[in-house]
C-alpha cells in the first residue's frame, strides 16, 4: 500500500534536511509502528505523507497503491484515503465540530463521485461512532477542539477517522497527553478499523500504546533514516534497553 523510496526532505523555509534517505514499505492490512528518539524525523514523515507544504522533497518518491503522491495536494491525498491524526489537533473557533464532520465527509464522497449523505443518515453514523468512543454527542456542537481536553481532542481525531474510513491511517503520537482510560478508548477505536484493505502507521515513543495497538512491524527512525526493523518484540526491547545499542549498531 505504501512504499517510500530513498526519501530526502528538508524544511522549505530554511533548507534544513530532516529526512535523509528513508526507505519504508507498509502492506495493506498491516499496522506498522515507527519509533525513535526526539528529532529523528517521525512527525516530519507524517506531515510529508499528508502533503504539508512546510517541507520540500528533494529526492526519492512516495508510492501509495503504486502511484506517486508527491504532486498531490493534501485534499487530493485525503480523497484517496490518506488520513493524519495530529499529535496536537488544531482548535478552530467558530466552526462547530458537527458541521466540520459533515463537510469533511461529504467533500470526500463528492471527490469519489458519491452522493452526499442526507442529514438523518449522517447523524446516525456520527452517533454510532461517538458512542463507540464514549463521547458525549453534546461536545460535537462545540467549536472544533475549542475547550476540549487532551483526551477529547484525540477522541475527536479518531471519530473523524471512523467516519471517513481512510485506507492509510497515520497516527502521530496519538497517545501524547492521554490518561490510561482515554488511551484504551482511543486504542479500541483504532483496533476496530483494522482490516485487510487498510494500513495503519503508529508513531509513538512508548510501548504502552503498543500494548493496546499491537503492531505487525516496528521500525526505528534515527536522523531521518530507518536504521532497524523488526516485529513487535523490537518495541519491547526498546522499552527495556532504550535506543543506544541500536543506534550504535547502525553507526
């Protein structure tokens, strides 16, 4: 589903190179965890996949279902089924969460040549998804993420993902700022979306999230490159021993 080939990318504003020859393959049906110390390029990779224009790809390619997406803007990537759940979801005053969800969902349906959902069906889908995440439907009448706790913001991100049903889900440190109860609910929401035709990339620092979202593969990112790949046991070793040994082996 996703193949990243020798990717090099830098910050567009000042030219600082962050991604330095990154290679990664993620298959349909796979949950891939990306781990690494601060500053290794994990969040940058997620932004580049989503099409954020703060970064410039200088070499390499990103293939999604065999098609290069480098020339696609964020909305085109989203319409093709790429979804990014942010580490720090943005607050948007003046835009009701429910209206945001309706516009997002129907915009994607339009891009796929589908009819927009009528209000009763849309509300039914939202209520079902919100209930599965233990969300108060009343909070969806509030401006998007405004006044939400950290856990509420992350649940709102997973709610979007459940409604949009993307094919490639990228979770950028979704566990950041969550207490254990919220972590379990968010993880349950992600696990409910696991399917043979969907891939999930989980970016995290900690094993605790991977206790609930068990990965098929684990990749260690350091200085903009994948320096080690393995199965779920690799994350357990990182939790126990840290990154020093693996970084030393790759040096």
